[in-house]
């Protein structure tokens, strides 16, 4: 008996697989999108207590813990989202899977802006959608012009990340509203991934809503709750029955204990100081080190006023070879721009190491950047 | 701005939504597929400890906690699965989502046997597959004949549940091997959902493997870990890179703390006694009560030698109306056969209440069954 012979390969190898081969002992990671801090103590206590609570062993409501949904509704209302139904998911990726299964069909044309979040591309490819990739502008922002062109061509969905992964760019309110209005006029969905909403540096993160707008959120980064797998999605209530189908067939519910941790984290950060102080410290310390390290390459591309990433332009196109060389020769891991539809660039994460470790990694990165700027690096591939 | 106008309705309303409206206070549930017991103490302790362990806050390996995968590989080898790669998922439903995104394309014809697990149908519908539904035999088992017919028609995937949800039927080894051989010959996938493998009464549960066979498993039922969301999937190692894509775009990893609970549960049940004693008690007590209650309808259909469900035939076709009447008039909830492709029947779960509560619910059910057998019930719909 043989494996069914037709090809099942629908998309490129995931970056997680590529990076695994580079993650050797001694390689400092500025690659994976994580934060170096632990969750609020209150979240850990809540989880430890919930572990012994019988309700944690039972399935919860598909849409999420009622108290958590209520708290999230309050939070979103304060940011102007007044008509949203909220569903708690096992992370923002699962929220996007709900969107892909619910709102999209195979063959639908979907717009991503390069540099895009690689998992959005991978999900849409697996879903069988036709992914249209448009370039961002000089600030690495999605443009109204490209959106209009692709919608004119029949696209039914536009996906943006705000603040951007991997662009690090915060979409200004006016631009975001224009994108939402355009999608609304053309009968297309606008999916906004707000995973990094807490990470803004001088810029303001805003939310837009509408019957065609779906907003995704995550507990992973701001609260250091990556391994607990909690995110959420906010959408027009009329979509509720459809989202429920995807939720029940994928997750049933996010882990109950994890939702207790998320609720406690949210409450511990009610005034925004818990995350705010950590984000401000990142900007002062780690981000500064990374920008200094990248200076030989001309620094970062765009404003880099949000999220936990900066994009740098390499003096050559073969970013994957450079990334391997960075790991093997200089002991520092970053993400190749090719994985995000932007060859000739790298994505550097500045949140996954504490300041001392980040500074040490940046010393290696700076040395490598000097070498690259002087025409060095791996042999051309 | 309006919601995009094209229809997004790809499948019937989920049964979870229908049942919610019937779950009023005072209604005893023999509906949802859950068990009445708590997880092993060791699993609860492990989770409470893991809540305070820094590794729980970080993303884990996509494929799962290495120790858990090792323990699962050992368990599966003992059941004859010698060449399987294992991936831990956020429940068996997410494992099926991985399968649907990885191995299937929109338009693929997939075979389900009625009565089918409603969420398999819902996922395949959302995926855009063409679901072919074939009848089971008198014992509610999938048949080789129907499989051959549908594969001759070009189907690329066959999905069975063993022991069956909702059939309660254990697929005999010979039948399962014949299905696997046939799928192998025709280049089709065989997906076997073994969620209820621990629940067998006299029958033997076996596993089959092959490059075209995917086996799904769950921690939810046997170990009472529903709310922790842990399952796993075993497949030919050559499929690993593809499964990794689905995993990373949906779950990234199952909740880390939940995986610690699952590992401890597995270890606490190394000799099978922990689950074995509970399953045996179900057969002695709850299952007996349910069968007695259904006797006025002629008892259950098929052997009912596995899982936690029995199917009963109603003396009328309008099972949805009967289910509403059962809840509203008699205070007992069951699942309508229509939700599983088998109108005129009901699915009764006998694991979700302890013996006393189950006995009380069965007294209500029996009274209703007598009424139905005598031509009573709701007005014909």
C-alpha cells in the first residue's frame, strides 16, 4: 500500500521548520515572536487555582468563559468597538483559522501586503485561496491604491496586521479607516490582526469596525502567555452562528484553565501599566540595541513604531543564505524576509531576550552587519 | 457599509447551538459527549505545578511536549502502531482540522458513514469537500461494499470513528483491515477517529496503520480532561512537514500546561486500571439504565459494544421534534439522529452523569419512550 500519490504540498515549508535547523546551542535568538517576560503573578495564581477547579475539566462555552468575554467587551468598547461579538480562541492563529473556514472559500482571492505574516499566507494557501500579494509603501504600510486594484480584480478579503508583523508599522487611523471604507464599498472582508496592539511607540493603535470587519487579538505577547494559547476574535454579531461552526469543529473552546489565566492577566493590567511599563522598557533598551546593530545596513525600514519587530534591508537579495550565515558564523538567529514575501530583508525581533542577552546578541548582529555592509557575508547563493 | 453579500453558510447549524436552546435548568443531559469523572489526581497536581513553571508560558514544540510524544509512541507501539509520527493537538477536533487542511482540497469527495460524527461533516463542509454519506450495516458498522462504491466514484478520503460516535459500534479487526486495504489500493486516505478507544465492552479495539492511514486520539473522555483540550494524531512520518504547517497555522501547540496534565494522566493509567475501572462501571450501571429506558422502543440499534453512546430508533421520522419534546416535556436531553445523518433516531450518551443522576434521567427517558411506543409524543411536525 502506498501513500495517496497526488501532491498534498500546498504551500512553502513553514518558517518554524526552517528556523529549527538553525536553533543550535549557542545561537542567540532574535527570531521567534515572543516576549521575555513571564505573565502577571495574578495570572499564574489564577491558573494554579483553576487547575483544581472542576469547571476546568469540563468543556466550556464554545465562545469562551462568560466573565472573560464580558471583560473583553468592556475593553473593546473603550477602544470604540461598540457592536462586536467576541469569541475566545486558542490563540490568534486559531482565530484566523476560524475566519478562513467561515468567511472564505477555496478559490477566493485574498490580499496580503508584503511583508506579510507568514502564517496568514500559509493558512490561506492551505485553505485553497488565491493569495494576491501587494507591496507596502515606503513606511511598510498597506496602501489604499493597491487595495483598490486588487478589489477591482475580484478579491473578497483583505488581511492586515496592525501593528505589523513583520513590518513593525502602526497603520495610521486615517489609512485604516480608508481601507475599511473601501472594503465595505466593494463587499469584501477586512481582517485586522491586532496581536501587537499593546506594542506602540509614539503611534496610536486604533480599531475599526463594521459588518465586514473582523478583528483578531492575542493574549500571548502582551501578557507573556504564549504557551497558554488564548486569543480572541471580534466580529459582527450576525456572523456568530457561522463562527460557532468553525469554533466547534476546531477548538470546541480554548483550554478552560488558560482562559482563567487570561482573565486574571486582563484584570491585573486594567490600567495598562503592567504591559505599558514593559513595552516602554523594550523601546528604551532592546529596541535601541537592535537599531544600533542594524545601523551599518542603514537601520530599519519604515517607522518601526509598533509591534516587536524591525525590518532591515540587506545589501543583497539572498536573505535565506544570509540568515544561515548569521546563525552559523555569528551565532544570532533572525527571520529571512523571504518567509514574509520580502526577499533581501531580515526581520529582527527585539522582545524575546532580556536586556543583557539582547545586548549581547546585538553585538554579534552588529559585527555581522558591518561585514555585510562591507561586501562580506556568505558566498553568493 | 454592508456585510459582504455572498452566502457564507456552508453547513447546517451546529448541534451545539441547537442543544443550547434545550439546556434549560431542570433538563437532565444525556446529550453532550462527556464523562462524569474528574481527571486523575496526578493530572490535576501536574497542571497546578506546571502553572508555576516558566516552560508553561513559552511556546512549546509544535508537535508537542517531547516526553508526552515519547509516552504516546510507546503506548501506540504496544497497540501495533510501529511506524507512526505523533503530533499533540488541542483536542481530536483540531487534529481532524489538521487532516482536513493538510490532506484534502476543496472539491475532494470524502466518505462518511451515517450515523456520522456531526463535527466531521461540519468540518468537511466548511473545507469545501464533497461529503458522500453511505449507510452503515445493521450493526451500524461501515461497510467495505459502500466504501468500494464511493472510491470507484473518485472519493479520496474515508473517515470512520472507532468505537463509533454516535453508533457505539466497535469496528471488528477484519472489517477495519479490509477498509484500510481497500483505501490503500485505491490511493485514498483512511482517517480513523479513536477518541473512544478506551471505551469497549467485550469487543476489542484495534489500530491499523499504513502510509495512507491517519489515526486520531483524545485525552478528553477517558481521562476526564475535556476542558484541557488535548488530543493527538498519528501518521506516516513522510506527512510530518505537511502536518506541521496546519499545526503552526491553527494551534502552534496545545496549551503547555494541558500537555503536562495529559502526560500525568497517561502515566497514572499506565496499566489501564484507572480508565478500565471507570469504563466497566459505566457498562454495569449507566449503560444498563439507558438500555432499560430505551426498551419500549426496542432497545438500542446494533451491538453498542463501544464508546459512550447508544442509538435508538424512534417510531417516527421527526427526531428533532421528539428531542425538543423530550427536553421540554420530560426534562431529558438527547441528540437528534438528524444531526448525524440518521433521521428517526436519537443518540443517548450514558457517560455524562453519575449513576444516581443517570438513573433519575433514565426514569424520565423511559416514561417518554413508553409514551412514544404507544403512539404519543409531540404533534407530528
